[in-house]
């Protein structure tokens, strides 16, 4: 009897050749990239009715929670499967981990970076952070808006975090009593640091915009809350399954409060200037709320875990490429609209710019991402323990 063809999503994305997709996480990842693209399109000349695009920046925080949960979970699965003596030796295969991360993020990233470096006329802004910062993945340090490829700041945050996370996990595994202390210190330290920096940049009309960008919004040390929440949820799932079961059972009752917390966090920032409270509390509030939504997406008590929303898996698959290419495409579409006198706030323009981003992302994924994901599957396959 001939073998049936695998689903389209499996043929497109090599990451799911030997494991099932998770519809709830696909939906969250798709929502994250959708709102981020809407946000960047809105601030680059395609504003949405009612300026609802202004809230789309929170998609990055959702990405951080998802990333912390997935990558942290992979590392902790490897650590959990070994005996205590093995953990003290080489509990986490660092070579495999970093090889897989490099083959996942670097190829498409360097393609887009090369475009920004060697084709300056394609940039959305003339000014650009020095290229060597992008090579070292420290482009978020001292960054301010209005520069080309500035949205890569979040990739630097993740790179720096995952450079140190395996070391932190090895430390925590050796001294288990620190498992709760370390994440609490990171989150509390972030709150205290943002408080200090907000005071340092406080003016007559709130926190200065440039100071907020350079010292609070972009730097790694003030943006760890969602990543830590994601890793923390992964730790509960892997090492405290009974607690994870209880959390999952609460899903029907926490999704609505989570949405309310997101609304409150956004409300904190609803002013004509950057206020002190938003600078300090928005990030941990969003991390808490998105962590709760992640639990809901993984709970058997809600249909999100079982029912795949049409198109969500594909958008989730190309989300990284879409994130990389979005501003280049938005810039080109805006120039096209200007050249042909198309109103950028018209429905065709607002819809067209979104479709163009995902079309370009599909091309980047198929031509660059997917071949290297297949290579990764061959030379650094996912450990059977994860």
C-alpha cells in the first residue's frame, strides 16, 4: 500500500518531520508576527483606523515568552533525562544546542543584513547602526529608533540570553535550591533597574523618548521578563508536572484575566508622553499575561491545543522570515504608493502591504531558511530526549 503524502505544513517546514505541530503555540506565534507587522506598517506610513497599530509592539514580548518556553524546554528536557552525575559532567550538549541555533537563525539573518549593508538605497532609513554590532549581535546596545534594521534589536536580546541560558541551567541543576531564586532575582532586578533608569531620564513631561529607547526599551538587561517567564513555565512543565497540570486546569478561568492584564498594561502607556509607571511595569505585566495565555494554548481544557486554525501554522512557519524582511517590504510598498498616488490608508494599501510582507517572507523561507533547516536536521538532529 503506498505511503500517504505528509501534510503540506510538514513538507514545508522540516522542523516537524519527526514531531507534531502544536496548534495553540502556532496560533500565538502567528498572532505575534501579525501584530508586529501591523505595528511597523503603521509607523512607516500605513496607519490603521483608530491607530490600533500603536499597540502592535507587544507582539515582540509574546515572541519572547514563546521563545523562552520552547528553547528553555529543549535544554531542560536534555538536562532532566540525565542522571545527577552526568549533569555535573556534560548535562546539556552545548555543541548541538549552539549548532542548531546557528543554523536556525543565522542564514536568513545574514542574507537580510547583507542587503542592508550592500544595498543602502533599499533601507527604510538612511542611518544604520554600525554593521559590526549586527555581526556581534549587540545592535540593541545604545540603539535608538529611526535607523535601518532597528527591529533586529529583539534578535540580539535572544542571542545574548541563549548564550548564557545553558550556563545558568547548568548552575541551577547543580544547586537546585537556586531554581526559584535566580528567575526571581532577574525579574526583580529588571523592575528595580527600570525604576532607576526611568528616574535618570525623567523630564518635565515624563521619561524622555530617546532615553527610554536607549536605556529601557532596547537593552537586554531591562527586557528579560518575558524570556524568564517562558523559561519558568518550561521548568514547571518539565520538573513539576503536577504543578503544570494544575496550571493547565486553570486555563478556562485565566484567559480572560490575562487579556485584562494586557489591556491594563497598554492603558498604562496611553498618554501623550512616556510615563514613569509604564516604563517600569508594562514589561512584567505583559510577560505575566502572555505566560498565562501560553498555558491556555497548551491546556487540554481549552480547544486551542487541539484545533488548528487554518493558516496559523503556515504564518507561524514563516514568522522569522517575516520579522526579518518586513521593514524592507513596507518601505518598498510605501514608495510604490507614493509613485502611483495610492492612498496609504486605503483598504487596498493596508491589505496589500501585509500581503507583500508575507509573500516576501515565504520566498525568504523557501530559498534560505528551509534548506538550512534541512541541513540542521541532517547534521545536528533534535535529541531524542527532547
